[in-house]
C-alpha cells in the first residue's frame, strides 16, 4: 500500500465509494456543496481552495459577481461541506500599491507552510500572472510580489521546500482563453525571485490520451507520498462543441519534481452530472484543492463545476496510484 507523507486529518469530509463504481474518484452524493448564489453578490462560486484550519476548515473562494467581475473571498466551515463565505472580498496589505492594486483575481490555491497559509491566484497585472500572499487567520491578508511576468496561470506551491528552495508549478499562457498550456517547475530562495524553470509535462498529441490534447494545468497542492509527489491536474480537449475539462493524475520525482515517474492516460473524473455539464462554461471539472488524511490515505477533492458551482469528490492515494499504473501514459 502507498502512504501519504503528512498529518492525520480525522475530520476529513468523506463518503465511501459506491458499490459497483469502477472509477477511482467518486462524487459527494449531495453535490454541489456550494451553490452559485451563496453570497448576495455572486453569479458563481467555483475553482476555490480549502485547507484545515483550527478545529475545522478555511478557504479562499472564487466568487464572480453579478457584474461578472472576478475576485477572491475568505470562508470557514466546521465540516468542510457547509460553508460560510464572507460577502466582502479579500483586501491585501502590501508594500507596493502597484502590486496590491486590484485588476482581477481568480482561481486561488492555499498552501500551509512555515506557519503561514500561502495563497496563490491568477492576478491581473497587465495580463494574467501569479499573485502570492499569505495569512495567519484568514482575516488579515498580506500580498507579496507577483511570481512571474504575464502571462501565466495556475500557480501551485509545493507544501515544503525542495533542495532548500520554495517550489512552484505553473502554466505559462497568453492574455486570452489560452488555446495551449504545459506545466513548468520553478524555484525561489525567498518567494520573490523565481528561476531555474524546468519543463514538467505537456499536452498529448494524437489519440493516446486525447482528453488532455489541448492544454493542461496543475490543480491542488501536490501530495507527498512515499512514492513521489502525487499531482492532480486538469486536462482539456477541444471538441466540435468547445473545450471539455477533465481531471488526471501524475507522479513526480520527490527530489526532482520536474521528472515525471508516472502519468495517467485515462482521466480520473470528467463532466457527467448536470451541474458539471451545464453552467456559465459547460463541461468543466476543475480541481483546485485536496484535503488528505495520512492515517487512512483518504483524499477529498474540491473542484469547480461548469464555472458555476463547487463540487466535492473522494478518492484514496491507493486508488489514484493503482489506476495510474493500470492505465499508464507511455512515451
């Protein structure tokens, strides 16, 4: 059996796998857990991040307003399922008003490290780039320098330093609805200056794994296991009816995470339910957060559904690694 390297989380949200179900990831039966109108101003709430906090959970949520402006909001929950989201967006404190000036903010991730809850998000600064900030209490927020030049999306920190450096996955992009995308690895000594960029993996040409043929991007914070870093990511195919977003998984080397040890040819979850198929952007399952329990190997995935609502799904480290090895992407 594979093992998650990390902390126990006995109150992780959980439902057992339905009898007869063959896929490695299964949905919470009461999805969506967050409806599009959970705060008074919201048109949609999706692509959001959740972490354990105190005796429950906290998160940073993408709430697009009814003017369809994009911003991020803090929220709290006792059980990880029922959420109270602050109706006021996060206001960042920072040294440079040029950086803290809001253009737009979306698709956050949250990573606990060194006693801080680090937030990364797609930040508007003459185009999309990776914003970085932190909080101790999800009430006061501090903003650091943007990690990269535009254009970039999906900045995902590793939960500990690697080789003495902070490490991040990202997906260089363009200013529009990016019709391409590969995953890269970067490191920093101080969360300000980023370099030593390394290619991790890209799209798949042909039909060997066509669900990820158009673009890919990192999802939740990578999960440390005794076999390597378990990465849940999204992949996109361009169909005659537009983009379709599905989830996949890969296993990265523990010391050199730009080296891919295994990768799934089959997707692990894709749009099937009405709330995933129908919404502001149809046919989207987009993972942004994963809770883990080291004692049981359980994983709870939070994902955006059709760019409209938030869903919850479950799996285990053994389910994902076994499925990946049973259906590997070769070459």
